[in-house]
């Protein structure tokens, strides 16, 4: 049985590690149709995971998650193409990520495999930049490497930064990896990734009351945001596109408050290749939301907001009970992903979706583990009192 588990874990990791390779090869041969292979790989991973055993706690959670999504997907059926993509974003990838993260955590392999996956994606980003330096930048001179957008390399670099910072690897390895991750984030000119890294680093040091480090973080943050346009090749200002985003958020929040507290559904707007589907309200229109969290709030309504508040409460409990570097990695990754989800639309897109939901699956595993320990303690106390 143990040998079977080792083999299954290796197969799952191998398949997961192939997903950034699909993007890498696709960029080299300039054929984005290969992206479908990534979805096929994730489907194979899902099928393998379905044949594994899980506790009732996880089954109940997944059922609730599916019901919430079925509600939003059910009320939204208008367009078959956008409907299929909604199922993939809102239901398929999250469940695959949760089950995969839980499975690795169950067999004490999460940290090993998750970090290897990050390094593979990060190293491929660096390799593509080194081989194809001119093709690695967008028309605005922002680093995208082999990814579709500038946010993706910054996301991989940001999470790699977090997991390397709180690792027990050699100082030389840590310094090189952290330095490279900072360079990638700066070259991508991703304000959200830099803000996410600064925020999680600040919160961890605040909890430990490391005043000197907190002061240093604020100094670096101030310098970084003051000279942001000078730190990358894009000359991108810190307030770039701020007005458009604010207008978009206002549109969404007005609609949520006055018209659709129960949600719009999941396929009312979006962009697929050359197809643009617009959503309009009070004379304002958008094809996307530069905030995944606002997007989900508008699509799902009050149901999502309630569960999201509960999720934030559980993260806060994790924060005040951090005991080791592994807890720091979990907390920091979740917060980093939520920062990206708050000010970009990348939380529902690869690679952040699989990163977030895998860590979310690990988070669920730890909650269940803590709950089991408490139950056993209560049972022992009951027996001893008799």
C-alpha cells in the first residue's frame, strides 16, 4: 500500500510539472493551441485523484463547494462557450487543486512537491528569458517570458520568494533565488505581486514584533513605490490604469448593491480569443474584472461574500497561531494570492489558480488535522474523568 502511494504521488507530481512545460513549448513553437494539453493533463490528475480515499470532512466540503458553484452556473446559462469556460474556472480547477493539495498533505509530501513545482516554473521562466530575451518582453517592455501576461512570471516569482525565504536551504541558494525572484517581479512591473510580497513579509514580522525588519520593510516599500517607474524597463507609473480600474470596481459594486445581491451568474461577460462579451450597467460596460474577488462577488452574490468572510476569519486564526516556517508559508501564500485576486483578475487563471487551491487544500487538511487532535484530547479527558 505504501509503495502504491509513493508511485501515485510521483505520477501526480510528474503530471503537474508538465503543465508549465506546455506553456514553455507553446511559446517556442508559437502555437497556443497546445494549451489544451494542460487541461487534458489536469483532467488526468483529476481522474487519478478521484480513486483516492479522503475523510468525510473533505467530501462534505467539496459537496458544499460544488453546490455553491452549481447555483451560480445554473442561473447563468446563456452562452455555451462561456458556460464551459465558467465550469473550468469556477468548478474544475478549484476542485483539482484542493484534492491535489490535500492528497500531498495527507502523505506529508506537500512541501516537497509544491516547492519543486514552483522551481520548475520559475527556472523555465529564467531559461526562456535567457534564450529569447527579445521575445520575453511585451510591447510595453514588461517581462512576460513564455507566459501570456506579465502577471504570471511575477506570480511564480512572488510565491517562490515566499517559499524560499522561509526554507531551510543554504544561504547561498536562498540569496540567489530570492534575488532572481525580485528581479523577475521588477522586470514584470507587477505592482500587485510586489505589494503582495511586501504585505505578507510585513505581517509575519509584525506578528513576531521584529521592529527593525518592519522599519526596513517600510523603507524599502517607500523607495520602491517612489521610484517604481525607474525600477523596470517599462517606465510604468505606480498609478497606471488606476482610474479605469476604479471605474470598473464601482460598476461592479453598484450592481451588487442595487440590482443583483444574489449574483449575475458566471457567463455574462468575458474575453475568449477574439470574442468579447460585454456586461453593462448604468451606462458603464466591461468585458472583464481586474479583480477576481469583486468578479466572484458580482457573479455569486451574497453567498460568496459570506463564505469569503468565513475564510478570512480562518486565515486570521491561522495567523495568530503560526508556530513554524511551514505555517508562515501557508499563510503568506494565501494572503499573497488574495492580494493578487483583489487587484488583478489572475486568481482564477493558471498558474495562480492551481497554486492557491493546492495551498487551500493543504489548509483544509490542517484544519481537519487540528480538529481530530482536539477530538482525541476531549475523548481522553472524558475517559480520565470517569
